[in-house]
């Protein structure tokens, strides 16, 4: 599902936007009876250490506004081993969590929660949702590999700050990671994300 959104705010005010979208998706799915879904910074949804979906946010416009935003939300609804053979990581499907999966019903629920949360986000920023994110964060306190382009480092993921930036302790120094081409993966010494 893709959602277009236009705002007059500056790009600087959009920190943590993909995290807000993730929270909205989890809340919507919870309202439909799905449980046990967690989030991985900055844009993945997981269930039982398997990827359930992802979020992609594209922003275009002027630095000081206005900006046009496209929010893409992908959820595995009816994916099974036959359809997922080419996927290189463990994955989950909503069908595993429920006997009935109606994509239109799910999309409507997500849109209702998303618009409400985007309004709160524009009024209060990411800090308003910080505790909610921390509660659903599946990597907090775990050793992770940090991928930045061709560079890789290993550290302990400490969660996110009040702007939605990831905090990783690498060799005793806390690094603040935000946006761009940065990916976190649980260290291969442990299974999961």
C-alpha cells in the first residue's frame, strides 16, 4: 500500500517518520487481533524473529517545506514457503497469525490509525511516541552489526533517542545513527533479525 501526504513543514521536522508509520501499522494490526508484532529500526516489522513487513518513506521538496511524502507499507499477508523461496531471510505471514486475512480490511485499519498518528506526530514530534517505540523494539540491548554502505561495525544497540535516531555503543562510544543507507542486523551469533 502507498499513501501520499503533503505538508508545509521542513524536512528537519520529519525525523523518525518511518518509525511512526511502523507504530501505526502495529497498532492497526493489534486492533484487528494480531499480536506479538515488534519493530526493528528503522523500518521493519517482525513476528517471532521473522520479517513480516517493511516500510519505505520517500520525501521530496524544499528543505524548509513544503514537502511531498510517499509512504510505502508492505506486509506479507498470504506468503508461504512456495511463494517465498527466493527470500534470503526468515519471513512470517499474517496468515500464520490468523485464519482470516482480508487485505482491504487491514489497509482500512492501517489508514485510520496512520492518519491519527501523523496528526499527533506533526503536533508533538517523535518524542511523543518514544516510549511506545522502545516497548516494541526487538533489538534493544542486543549486539548488532551496523551496515553503512560498504562499512560494517559491531556494537550494542541501545534503542532510539527522542528524535528517532538509533543509538549503538561501539567500543565504548555511543554512535547516533539516523536515516540514509544504514541497516542494523542482529549479530549472527544469535538468530533473528
